[in-house]
């Protein structure tokens, strides 16, 4: 319902075939995102750093494909988008790399390859394994978290700033991004990312919350 309503409200579309939804997280509640994309009929690309979560969702049948190669992900995205095929593709890697690759595609080809975007990293707990920084692989991140949590925290905040910068560039070209109630925008703001709503008070963000704007 969230994905469908986001399409209705922001894309003015009842039919999401050929539309692309990019997000992250295939763990707890976030695991439903892959299934939701296919039910809604769109192309869902979901990034996840933990291979165990990807394999679990694939085994359940909620996730149709898995890839750790961004070139392959972009090729499949283009193919499914062109042919209006419903697809859930799990990218085994950091979502920041995925967002930055989409920015690169926009810069080099002029194509905006994503229509809808969100995030379901566990940003309510970003410095204790809920969010892994793009600068490190998953296992490296886990090791740093246990040996130097202060450094891990710094890298998470740097990663959040890169994360938002990529989203902002795509949103400026017409992608519609929303907050999934996971404290992503709050932690990004605390990290110094550009998420403030222009001309509003500091408690308002430039992107809407799914609770008030979509499900409401």
C-alpha cells in the first residue's frame, strides 16, 4: 500500500509497471519491500549489506534475484523498466554505492533511472549495527564496530552525508523520496546532511514521512 500510494500521490500513476523503486533493507519488517515492489508491479532494487538476509528473502520467494554487481543491477533495471516487467532484485552491497551509481548514470547518460525512493536501514540504532558505512565492507564494518566504535560512528555520519547527497541530486531531477519512519532523516540531519526543508523550521525535513503523506 505504501508503494502504491506513493505512486498515486507523487507520480499520479495507478499503474506502476515500468516504474523503479530503490530502497534498502531486507531484514525484519524491511524484508517485505521486495514483495511489495512486485505486488505493485514495479521494478524494485533493494540494497542489503548482510548476505544472510538476502539469501533468506530469496529462499522465501520474496526476492526474485540477487546480485553483488552494480553493472548487472543497472542492466537488469534498464531491461525490466523498458519491458515493464515486475522485478525484485536484491543488491548485495551498500545502498550508498547504489544511489551514487544512479547519480553517475544520470550524469553520464542524462537518464533518471529511478522514480521512487526510500530507506529502511535501522537508523534508530545507527551506531550499533543498524547502519553500515559505505567506506567499509560488511565484515570490516562489524570488526571496526567492536574494536573502535568511535571511528565507526564517524564513518557512519560521513556515509549518511554521502547517502543524502546522492538522493538529493536524483530528487532534484524528479525522483520522489519519502521517509519510512526509521529515523533516517533525523540521523542524517544530526550528521550534517542537507535534509532541512527550505524556509521551514529545523524540525521539518525536505522529504515527507510515509505516515502523514502516503498512508494518511
